[in-house]
């Protein structure tokens, strides 16, 4: 069976670059896998999970 490239899969490539940020919810310092923008909120893992749970 042939494996297909999913495009977003990083496989054996270099590790994801992390960027330092401050959580918009609790104010904790955290790292995120994207470049934070000033006009968008950033959430630490815990706050992100809490917010995601509220939506479900």
C-alpha cells in the first residue's frame, strides 16, 4: 500500500520553530508554533483547551 503525502505532515524534517508569546487569557509566558500577531489573541495550552471545551 502506498503512503500519501498529507502536505502538513512534517515527518522527519527539522523541528517546528517555536515563538515566545504571552497568553491573552491568563498572562502566562508560553511558546506557540506560529509568529504571534498583535491584533490576534494568543493562548497557552491550558487556556486553549479550556476555550475549545467551551465551544464543543
